[in-house]
């Protein structure tokens, strides 16, 4: 879900609506880590942490799909080799 959110974030950059139930009224959000912060200073400090940098690096790769899992389990599309000529 986070990977999909990253792709959508590239398309749109709207400010978040205020939400009283979230820290900092929901205005200070890290999309990569899916976390809310109380203020911009704390969020900016978070951007410098090792945990955030690891998460960004992890999200650079596309996640595995069901097709990948099926192929790894041997349940993918069959490969019967080249077609032979029949007379």
C-alpha cells in the first residue's frame, strides 16, 4: 500500500486536510514510513535517521507480485520447449 501511495504522490501533491486525531493535526507526514509527526522540526530530523533512509532504499524496488510467487513455486506458465515439426 505504501508503494502504491508513493506512485500516486508523484502525480499529486496536495496539502493534507487537518485531522485532530493525528499528531500535529495530520500536517507533518512521512509517506515512506507512513508516520505522522508533531511538527516540521521532528519530521525533518526523522528524514535524517537511518531508519528512514533504509525505508526509502527498500521502497525503490518494486514489490513482488503474485505472478512472481507463482513462478518461484513452479506454478507459472509452462515452458514446453520449442515446437517440433510433425509429419
